[in-house]
């Protein structure tokens, strides 16, 4: 399904947990496992994710274009943020006008 995008796709960091049981085996098994991952995700890198002094997880990560659903959610979120900012701007402008009117009336009537 092809459709035209009005905004460029964002890049999303994708991650896949590393099966260390397969990685920490024989070299041939480890190489085969890494080649499987490479065939599925050619841009993936293997990284360590330390969560404590002795706690480490390994994962594969790569950047990819966001999906249609991810783009839809992001654009909806961005629109919500814009709407909130616009409402806040209008509220602040209205309060400034009210304050200006209050000061005018206070000056006029003491």
C-alpha cells in the first residue's frame, strides 16, 4: 500500500535481545547465529547493555524507518502538543488583555 507522505519518516531504534545461549557456544554455532541475524537485519550491531555493576544484557540494534502506525501515533501526538500550546497561547493572551483592562479600569476609577 503506497501513499504519499507529507512529512519525512522518522528513524526508530529497533532492538532484539541476543540469545546468549546460541552466542556462547561453539564458534561455528555462534557464527551461524550471527549470520542469521545479519541476514534478517543487515544494519544491526551487537551491543552490551549494562544495568548494574555485574548485570549485562546483549542486544542487537539498528535504525529503521517508522511504520505507518508509528507515524500515525507520532503525528497525532505532535498535533495534540501543538493544540495544547495554541490553547495556552490564547489563554495567556486573554489573561494579558484582562489584566490590561483591569489596570485601565483601576486607573480610571481608582
